[in-house]
């Protein structure tokens, strides 16, 4: 392209990008860099910032609460993600056929994903009520004697959060899987049937490979989202009992907005970002191995 | 239809119905609990339709929470964020997709890289910035950052790229500048993607909890999630009133959902497929 024409194009291009770019720099890129820097300071948000180098990060390694939130987050991810994606995929498989009331079912399954978490948490609080809640009443009626106190139980608090999270999010992934499933050509299934493949074989050799790019994408998205879990923890258990459900984002929140340790909180947030980055890169590298479509 | 096929169908429908009931249980129980009394709300086996319907719970909840203000605030913030985001994302996405300016690909890569940065990393610096500007306890702190979304640019760029260049060429030959081309040709063709982004952004902003939590202190400026949350905290054992309040807060959300779910589903499918 001629030089002057290229300048013109550049000008127009940047003009279009500018509104978004300004916001991007001011509200996303700028703060990100500032957060990276802030991790090296100690700051109570009021007084002067004190350079402490790697102190914040060293303290994090020795902070038992941080370690707990780290482990809790991984515990959440490794349980919630498979359950959520599995449920979503299962529902999508059930719905992926000509079906009366298909849209109605899809509407129902997706509904939990659009409700405001703050509005629905009261019901879950009630469901999990140790003595009067319907969950324990149901279990008791089935003869279960040693009833857990759910959100007040060190061992069952996180599973309580996981269950609520699956309810909230499965529908979202169901929608993605439904779209992916509908894109697998019927002819492949036909060919498999002609070759004598039964339902399970068709699922393993046609369906799964056919939606493998989507599975890969969804897995990354679900893992990243699970590392960022906050609303349910803040509203249902407040990181408790004790530190049983203290997750990384909750830790960052309490460090910054209840303890006013902005430097330390930024360090923790940066670690969160680093974890997300590493996990995503690892997943990306593995893509070659099993995305077959 | 063969007998085995018919049985298969029945099993399928029954399974779907069961899962539906389980999925709807929390919402149904909340609805039924909202018109019960504290004494009967936990009755087991569950009586979904109570003998006496205490609709006055709703009046009580409405009097205890200024829902009018909460709805107004949420509506204002969600609408402004959505409009702002649509505007900036459409312009930027068009440039990334169809205008060959120098540095375009590197810049877009930079955008993509930040998609992995969670809000929690940038929330502290953002908060500091707004506080220093004296905007900490204001709606602006929620509106301004919300108007700039990498995700929106990404989604629309993917979509715009799929629009054939020939259409744009024809417009350029007819003398249209880039802006005319964008608004008269590209946008009408992208109604699906744009409406999806709009609904998504609106829903996401309406339901946002963390950002309003850290910024808003005045009760008069609170959004629905925060206001309702405070209500619950202050009356933690009054299940019936809180449930009534929760139902009130969910009515707009569910109504909008029923009318726009097509766009939500389509938008999610778009993100999933174009990956």
C-alpha cells in the first residue's frame, strides 16, 4: 500500500480503537502493571508506600492462611470443574436430539446461571440448615444418622460450596456443549452405525473427538473461573468455618479491604494470576495431544 | 416406533423431568417459603403450597429494603455500562477485524493476554485510583471500568472477521468512509452478536457483587445484590422476609431472561464455537 494511504489507514484504525484503548490502558493494563509493582511494597492505603522487595511473597509462603486458601482453591477446582462440566455435558447429551419441550428443558437448566447469587444464597443457607433444612431432613428420613452440619462443618463446608456452584454453572456449560454437539455431522454417526458401532462406541469415537476443541476450550474457561470463585464463599460461608472455605480471592479480598494490607494483597493477587497463567499454558501445550478435530 | 424405542423415550423424558425438578427446587422452595411464616417454613415433608399464603411478607420486605432505589441504581449502572461497552467494543472490533493499521496484530495480542488477568488483580489499583480521584463511593467507579471490556472486543472481532470483505469493498467503492461502512453494513449484519453481547453485559453487570461491594458504602447508592445482601445480614434469621425480598429482586432478572434467553444462548454458543 502506498505510504500516504498507509498513514491514512493507520490514523483511521487508531481512531476507531482509541475509545476502547484508552479505557483498556487506564482500567486494565495500567492497574495490572501497578499491581505487579505494588506486590513489592508494604502499604496500608493511607500512609506512604514502603519498599519491601520480595518480603510480601516470602511472607505469603509462610502464611498458613494463604497456604490454606491456596489448597482450598485447588480442592474447589478439582471437584467443582469435573462435576460442573460432567453435568453440563450430560445434560447436553440428553437434549441433543429432536425432543418435544427441548427449549423448555434448556430454559430450566440454564436458569440457575442467570439468577443473582446474592438473591439465591438465602435458599441455599436454608437448605443447608443443620437441623431444619430439607437436605438433612431428607437424609434423616432415609435413615442417615450422622448428619453433617454442612456450612458449619470443617469437612463439609467446601462440598457445600461445590454443590451450590455446580447448580449455578452446569447450565452455562450445557449450552456450550449443545452448540458443539449440534455441529458434529450426522453423517459421522451414520457411518459409525453402518460399521456396527453401538452407543458407547459412537460416543467415544464420534462424539468426544468431534467436540474435543470445545472440551478443551471449556476446560480452560472452567478452570480459570473456578480459581476466581468468590461470591458463593463470601455470601454463604465467609471463608469459614475457620479457614475451611477460604479461597484465594477471598484471601485477597480480606487482606485488602478488611485488613488494609494493600501490598500483601497485591502480592497474593499476583500469585493468583501466575497460577492461572501457568495452568492455562500447561493446558494449551497439552492441546496438541488430544484435540483431534 | 419399536417398543424399546418407546421405552427409551419415556425413560428420557422422566429423567429430564426429574433433573428439572431438582434444578428448580431451590427456586420453587424459595417462592413457597416467601409466603409462609417462620414457624412453618421448614416443615418437612415440604408443603409447597401453604395453607395460608402470607403475601404481606412481600409488603414487609419492601418496607425494610428500598427496592426502588436498588432497582434504579442497578438499572442505571447496567444500562450505562452496556451502552458504553457496545460502543467502544464495536468500534475497536471493527478496526481489529477490517482496518489494516500498523501494529494491529501486536495490539490485539496484548488485549488477548490480559483476558487471563482476573479482576481481583486489577481491583486494588483501580480502587486506589478512584479513591485518589474522590470517586470511591460513586457509581462512576462502577460504570467507567465496565465500559471497556476485552471480552466484548474479542467476541465482536471474531464475528466481524467472518463478514466477507467484498461487501465492504462495495461500500468503499460507493464512497463510504469506514464509519459509514461500519454502521450501515457491518452492524446490521451483526445484530445477533451485538444483541448477545448487550444482554450478556447487562446481566453480568446487574449481578456483579465484588465491585459494588468494595466501592459502595451509602445505602442509597447500592445495587440489588449488595442491598439484598445487607438485608440478609441484618436479619439473618428472618427467612421468610429475606426470601420474599429475594423473590422481589429476582423477578426482573427472570422476566428479562424469558424474553432474551435466545440471545444469551446464541452468545454463549458463539463464544464456544469460535474458540
